[in-house]
C-alpha cells in the first residue's frame, strides 16, 4: 500500500486512516486525535535530531502507533548519532509526562489527563519493544553491530525480533486481548519483517557500496590474519559498521596489509568477487 503524502516530507500509512475510520465508527475520535498527537511528537523527535546531525532525510512516515524517519544514512553514521536519533523519539515522552503532571496539579484529576497518561505510556512501551522496525528493534541492531558484521547483525536482529513478535502475539492470544488495532499492528509488523528479510541481500550490498567510498580514517582499526587463498567475496562479508578492518597477508618473504576498502573496490570496480588476496595487489 502506498503512503499518502501530506507534505513534502510527511507521509502517512494507509492503515493509519483505517484506524481513524474505526475510531469514528466507535466514537473514539478524541482518543484517536490524542494518539495521533503523541505519535507525531515522538516522530518529530527523530526527525529534528536527524536534521540536527545533517542527515539526508527523505521523508517522515507515520504508521499506526509509530513511524520512521526514512534516510539513506541509517547504518552509515557513527553509533552515537544513530543511538541519539533513535532515542530522541522515546525521550519526547518524558516531557509529555512532565507536562501532563503539571496540568493535573493545576486542574486536578481529569479523565482526559488519565487517558493521555495511558496512551503516552502505551506508545513509549510499544516503541521500545525489541521488534523491527520499532525503536527498540533498531537499538538491538545497533548493539549487534558493535560485535558482528552488518550482514550477521541484520539477520540476527530480524530473527530475534520475529521471536519476540511471536511471543507477544501468543500472549495476546492467551489473554484474549486481540483488538482491531492489535490485529492491524501485528499484520503490519509481520509484513515489515518479511519485506526486510527479502531485501537483506540488497541492504547488505548497498551498505558495502557505501563503505567502499566512505572516509573510514577515524574509525577504530581491527587487524585480521588471512590466507592468501581467501576470496574477496568472503572478506566483504565481515565488514562492520564503525570499525575498519585491515587484513594481514603473509607471502614469504614479505607480508602485506590490505585495507578492507581495497577489497571493496576490487569487488565493485573490477567486478572480481572471486579474486584471491594474493592477487589483489595487481588491481590496486
């Protein structure tokens, strides 16, 4: 389903309007407006933080109970920036809590304030679930990337996320808490998992292409001993975010250090995925 463009940078998922329609039918339009407001504030936190770090933001998508800042620079920025952009959304709920507490102290307890507290807590907890592509799922991916390659991290994140989603769906079934919103959310998240899993090879290849020409001078360097017979296509599988790998190649009576970007450029520019390390110098 194609998103509806509200503004040049703001897109709303069609399922969001289905939820709005159900709110009108059930007389919960005020609740829906409150929910939409909190979601928009949450996503603006992501959006403004990404713009602060000069990310190239394509659009801001609004889903059912959340959204996403769509940018080609996810996975390519320093870990601190990625974490800051992801956490900027949940942090908006803190000042919302403070605002609601102040209003409640001023006017006293009110059903609308209680409802706002409930939705604020619900959205915060939902977005922090370790499920892709929610904020919690992205944080899990970034944490995996600190110890594993991009390829392994993405695969592990999706598998772990699928297990958490299955457990959550099982709990909803046992507790008989299936509502229209729960069904739509589950269907949406399952679809996102399937789509991300299908395009994982493309995501990995796009990331490698970025790394081939990225300035990686300031990154922490890791040295690895490799066999002269190791192929370039096997080496690029180990490329990690925020880490620069240099391969130590022993060829008697000398040894060479091959930067991972030499491997990547041989892979993309010379189209030599089966090239062995002992032959890489002739293409440098």
